């Protein structure tokens, strides 16, 4: 009897220990998601090697996994990881006799930074004083292809896995993995300086930097995979980088256009999910929950972009998308949305920046302005587009239009296909429910 009680006590203790370790590991994973971009950026400044910086950051993560289950999570986990990684950086430099002189140069800087570790996340002394922004510009160096620039920056700053980046680009995961490895090797061999470029070189890299920030925001706004519909940390990071960049290049309309787009989109975040995390589509959202401060900031940024555009006689893709978002933001109810205006803006966007995804979005706008049949005609021209073969929103949009046309059997098939293609659990559930609704439509007695 005593043995049985002892066994039960032992099992309970073991279960408690396992639960504790699982909780710690989940916490470490959350900290890593948030802190790894800043960690890698700060280490890159010290060792001037992105690949080495990522290795050192991973070493710090391993140390956390070994020590935190016993010691507990530090009050400032990001600072702990940075301090641990910096100590390992010093050890690495000391082991390499060829870098002794470099170590002597770096030692005062490293010591000074270690004393100020708790403030490293927020310290921005001037308009180019942000390690993350420097890392963006390094990752967008013209020595790399545009595809490699985007993949590397999303990996380093967005904290995205190669699988998530592959889905964002609609290419195989192995392709992305190869691009990232080659990009880091190329930057290391070229000894690219850790700085924000100026003058013509800055302008040359700006388009890639804007696109990277845009993709990071999109991944946060509608996560490609996982259990969460939103990843707010990515949205916040993209917004922060966008605001810094707009201040860095105040006369660039597209920088302000991108900030406007992100501010307005982010304003809907609290209305986009139920309290338990299920997605709420745009036309079903409670607009009283939209963040009016973010909307005002977005509209102000759009106005600034439009003023600069009038001076330069250009109209960029981000400004056009921000203007579309503004149409939604200004509508007090879904019925008040100016869909003809949105369709016109999408027509212009399709002319200036043609792509299958822009065309798919244009189809939605046209369907709202002219009817579902008009939208379906556009969607049907995209069904054989190779880049959209595994893009879940194509059958999702087609299913929605077919539902409105009361072609429910076809719509159910499209929603089921869309559900099979998405990697996001929340979105899959939404699509399967829509398919179920097509199979069992509500009857009116």
C-alpha cells in the first residue's frame, strides 16, 4: 500500500516536472521568436558575419534550453541571450589568433555594450542607429539576387522558417534553403560593411527593403502556417522598421505609402479574430473595434505619400494599396464601401505592378462593384496560372463567388481544395466550415 502511494507520488512529481519543462520550452520558443532578429542584428555588428552571428545566437539558445529549466527564465531574457552570445563571440575571437588585433579593437565596444545590454532593444541614437535596419540593408545588398535578398531578410529579421518563406514566395522549400545559405556565404566573402548605405546606393536598395518589410508584415497579418491567424509581433516589427525607414528617406513616397498601408491594415487586428482566435472576415468585422489612432496615422502617411507623388508624377504600388485600404477605413459600414473606387485602384495597380495575386484581388473588387459573375470571369483566367497552383486563396475566392451565384456543389469543392492547401489551422477550419455550409444550406420555411 505504501509502495503504491509512493509510486503515485513519484508519478505526480514526474508529471509536474514534465509539465514545468514543457512550459519553460514553450516560453523559450516565444522569447526566441521575439528576440532572435535583434540578437542576430546586434551580433552581426560585432562579428561582421551574418552566418557567424546566427551560429552564436543559436549557441545562446542552446544555453537557454540547458539552463533555464533549472534556474528559471531571467527577468530580461533578451538581455540574457545577448550577453551569453557576446561572451561566446569573445571566446571565438580569442581562439582565432588571426583575429587578435580585431579583438583588441572590439573589446572596448563589446564591454561598453554589455553594460548597456538592458537598453539594446530600444536604443536608437539617430536616424540610422538601428541594428535591425542595418541588417535589412545588408541583406538587400545588390551583390545578392532579389530573391536571395528577400529570403535572407525574412529569415534573419522576420524569424520565419524556410518553409514559411517558401510559401510566401510560392516556391519549394529546398530552393529557399539554398538561397539563404548562398546569400550568407556571399556576404561573408564580400566583407559587406555593417552600415546603412547613403545616396545613390541607398536608393538602389530601397525597393528591396520596402518589399521585405511588406512581406514581414503580411506574414504577421495572415500567418501562412501554425495555429494562429495573426502573428502580432511580426506586424509590430514591420511597422517599426517601416516608420524608421520613412524617417530615413522622408522624400520617398513609397516609404510613406508602405507605412500608410501597414498602419491601416494593422488597425483591424483586434476585429479580425474572435476571443478564441477564429478568423473574422473583413465584411463581418465589428468596425467599432478598429483602432482609430492607427487609421489616423495611416491616412496621414497616405496624404504625405500623395503629396510627394504629385510632386514627382509617380504612383507606386504601396501607395495604391494604401489608398484601397483607406477606402475600407473610411467606410462606417460594409455597405458604405466605395467598391467602384477600389476596383479602379486595382485596375491601376494591375497596370503598374501586374501579377497573378493582384489580378485575384482585382477580381474580388470587381465582383463587389459589378457582381459575382464579373469577378468569376477574371478568376477563371487564373486557374491555369502555374504560380497559383498551390495558392489556397485562388480556390477560396472562387468558392466565395460560386456561393454567391448559388452554385453550391462547385463552391464546396473549391472550399475543400482551399482547406487542403492552407497550412494555417485557423484558416483551414474556416474553409471547411464554409464547405459544410454549402453542403447543408440554410432553408427558408
